[in-house]
């Protein structure tokens, strides 16, 4: 059969595009069909390493899991990772090519579209169904010229589109009608209908509005998805800055940098029943905690400067004096050292910055970006002096290398990933006082055994960590069940699926 493509666009960011695509992918995959996710262009600081050693948005990695596939760079051929208010790193087919200002990227779209279409054609040759996620809204007037992310792509490949809107935000009918009205005639014609997301209450109260919407637009309402309580899937970029205070729980604090990246590292900790994890908004004081974790960032020197401005450096040092534990991941790890050099302006302006000086290491940012999935064993020393050899799966995404690490105890021992790699590869460090960890590894808390080991090191007595992979599978199936019930029976039939 010829490959079938369906594109999901939204009236706004966070309307539910990512979740709907993931759900449709899981429904089709459960029926034994060859289905693949696709997002032509994404802008996000949460990313994942692919099977071909590339980098794509975290949302497309989630959707790949929904399909039962390993993430691949063709699933998200253009990824933009903002490093400032006006500039972003441009990643094409999984590889960082350059850093551009926003205005320059508009002139770059022709090349980017060629990359998008080449990836799309490769997927067409391999899969029966391609479920495409748009970006933001197709009705952003200032972005429509040369568009590759929404209707520009749909027109280029001549695929049908459905539009999703979030009723929980209010104004859902205005969002849908207004979005449709701002499209061209040919774009309107390819919209087959709407999906309304996150509805609470009695559906009978909504039916008159649905009838009006279908009559007003001559488009089908394919379904109303209910609000799913206690629903979890990896966030594409949104972050909840604060969680309810629970003084009796183990307290973990994560300062939010202006360019924080891969904050999905902490999803499992937020769900942990024995932990109160709190994201601290920029400029807010750091509260007392058992563990402080400095996260990754797309602009490590810029965020280090802000860290000093907020007085977080003094709070961190006071935390250590009072017996707290500290962990730095990726950019947060680099901040713990003596010096961070960026002579070529990889992330922002060229220069060097003095680090926190808590570890006697230095970091130099380089053009070569390290993208690798990793496996290995942690080398954490527990309170009784024993070494915990918990296994882990994680990934690295970073520019630059840190030197001076050989004078410290390694945080982890990596399993060789390629022919010719050393049989024993140390990663990260633990300081001599056993109260600071530095590592480039992301995703360490996703699997229970590795998470339990780190939490035991930090002082949590009853670890009982969440296994995020198992939870993700449960939630994807829950979502697929919901779509099977909520979408019109003819929704899948229109694409030849029964």
C-alpha cells in the first residue's frame, strides 16, 4: 500500500499536538501497522540522542516509543535550540550545523525545507503511516512566508490536516474558527476536521457548540478528548516552576536557568512519593534542601553569570557547609569547575568565565558536539563505605570537554559503545568529601535502580524510585484507549484503517 500521511496542527502551542500524535501512533502500532512520527521543524531545549547518533526533539523520541521504534534523526530533521532571545543552534538531520539569528533563519528555510523533504521521502519508503506534528500555530501571520513547519509542509506533500484546540484554556470555538479563517483557501480545503482536547464535565453540555462549529465551518469534529487526571508523558518544553511544599519529604531543589535544557531529567523525581522536588524560578532564593541539582543549559556561561547575579553561588556554598549534597548535570557540571572557555563563541559571545570553583577542573567548549547513548555502572560510595555498582542507561548531549577529572573518584564506569573504545571508560567525578557529583549523563533517574543508588548517596532512606519507562508505557496505552473511545469511528477509516 502507498504510505498515508496525516498532519496534526494546533491552534496554539501546548494545544495537545504532541500527545495526540503519540496517541494515534500507539493506536496504529497496536493494530500491527508500520507507523512513524514526523515533525518537520521543532524548537525545543529538551532533546534526545537517536539510533544514528543524531539529536531530535524529546517529543519525537516519545512518539517513536509509542510506535515501538528507536528514535531516528529523520523523525525531526530540523531542530532549533535557542541559546539567546534572538539566536539558536540549528540542527539538521541530527547534527549541529551552525548558530543563527532568528532573521537569518528565515532566509535559510529553503535549505531547511530540502532537508525536511528528503527525510520525509525516506520515511515514506519504509512506513505505511506517517503521523506529522506541526509547530505552534499555522495562523502565525508573521511566520507564514516560507513556512516549513505547518501548512507549508502540508501543501508541499499534499496531506490532510486536523486541528486540535485545548478547551481547558477557554475560547476553544474562537481558536478553531479564527485559525481556520486565517488560512488560505487551499489550506482550508485540506483541513478534514477538528479535535477538542482536555474537556471536563458532561459532554451533553458541549453538543450544541459542536453542532454550531460543524455548521459554521463545514468541517467534522472528529472527537472530544476528556481531561485525563494524573496523566504523565514527557514534556516537550514546559516546566512547572514550583510544586506544593511538603516539609516532611526529602527536599530536592533545581534552579531554573534561563536556557535550561533536558529538564525531563527530573520527571521521575517529581513523581517520587518520598520526594518534594521544587524548581526555583530565576531570581528567587534557594530554599534549604537535602540535595541541589544544577541542570543542563544551552548557554552555560550566560546562565553562570545569572547564577552569580541571583546570589545562588553563596546559597550553594552555604548548603554544602551545612551538610547538603550537590549534583551538576552537563552544563551544571561545567559550572562546578574553575573555568569555562568558549574561544569560538559556540554558545554565545566568545570568552571565558570563572566557575564556582567547587571542583578543580576546567572546561573548553568545542565545535564537535558529543551525542551518544550510554550504558554502564555507577561507582557511588555509600554511607558504609561500600561502592554501589548499579547499572544505568543514559545519554550525552554536550559541547566541550572537561579536564582535570582524573584526580577524582569516577562517578560511573561506561560500557564500550564502539569498536576500538577503551575497555574501561570513566565518566564524571565525585569529590574527595563525597558530597559533590559532576556528570555529563542525562536520564539517570529514569530507571529505578540507578535512581535509588543516587538517592541513597544523597541521604534518602526509603528510595522506592519510579521506573519511568514502565510508567510511560502505561500512560501511552491509557492514551490510546482514550482515543479509541473518544474519536469518531470513521476517524481512522478515512485513512484506510479499520
